[in-house]
């Protein structure tokens, strides 16, 4: 049924997003932080004070992006599983 397929989509989408944010936090955040730090260390100027908070900022942006990307799947899950919608789809959906 269309409801079952939609729920499968939602679960797959949420699982993929969770895996993506974990990989981003574990792999990409440290690599980006090290790359920026290495580039700044090559210059003769002293390191700016914000370098220490850069990895935290990158991680926060990654988590915010994750949360924003889950809006549609969560809304689809909540709306499609309401009793009124389930009843309508049982009568008219496929």
C-alpha cells in the first residue's frame, strides 16, 4: 500500500540521515578542523582566537543541517499515520 511504502521511505530517509550526521561528526569535522589549522599555521601570523572553536562551530552546523533535513520525513510520518489519513487512504488509496 502507499502508506506502507511512505513509512518505509521515512524510515530509510531517517536512518540515512542519522548515518550521515554520525559520519560527518566523526570523520569530516576533525579533518576540516585539522586542514584549516594547518593552513593557518603555515602563515607567519599568530593563530586567531577563533581557531579553537572552529570544530565546535562546524559540528553545530552539521547538527543543525541534520535537524532541518529531517523536517519533511518526520512530518510525512506524523501526517500519514493519523487515523483520518489512514482511513481515507484505506478507502481511496492504493
